[in-house]
């Protein structure tokens, strides 16, 4: 029973680590993040202990290798699933750009600012929400006219990307984005 409870606690602590790293809370608050991990681990341990203590078959049967393997597999699957969910809930600035403007089927896809043709992409610095996309040469098109600057480019942001200046707004209007 202690093994099963510690596996539950460890997997919840790992989920907390994954989520805090993905949301950048780990990097923005390195002192508070370990407390969140410990609290999540203790809650998982207590929940695992209570659950396994109440279940009748765990009280009378010893820990078997099969049960240990299943427990570890479930813990790994839970952490892997949490990472996948965190990636969907808190996408990076580049993933947001591809989803909103430059990816396949979007307004900038076949332009010098698209995913395969942009020559330089400057990602936002910590605490800043601006990214730049420098144009490349799109097939059958001329070279882009200027640097596209976008605001709200933060990982996990909830506001849509928008032009940071008039020149960028003109670029977006030229390609029918806004």
C-alpha cells in the first residue's frame, strides 16, 4: 500500500511540475513553484493512501509484481497525458502564430510570412509580448515588404495576436487577415 500511495503522490507531483513549467510559472516564480509541487505530491499521496486503504482487495492481498507494473504504467500515462493537455491549453507563441495566421490554411500561409517561407522569427522575451516575423521569398511571389510585428505573443496567451504597429496592420490587411 505505501508503494501505491507513493506512486500516486509522485505522479501528481510530476503533473504539477509539467504544468508549472508549461505555464512558465516555474521560471517566473522559482521559489513558489516547489511548494506547489510538494503540496500536489502530498495530496496525491494522501488520496492514494485513502483510496487503496478503502478498497477491500488491497487490504488482504500483498503487492504483486503485476500490480506494481500496472501502477507505474498508469502513473507514466497520467504524466504524459498531462503534458499533452498542458501543451494544448498553453501553446507557445509560435504555435499560436501557426494556428491564427501563418499555418496551413491560414491567411499568411502562402505568403512571405508563412510557416515555410519566413526567414527570421524573433520570439518574445520574458515579460514581453511581441514577436517579429521577417519575410522570405514565397514561391511565385515577390519578397515581403517589411517586418511583421505582433503583440500578445505570449505562451498560453488568451488574447489573439494583433498588429503592433501600422505597418504590420497594413501587411495583415494586404493578405486579408483582418
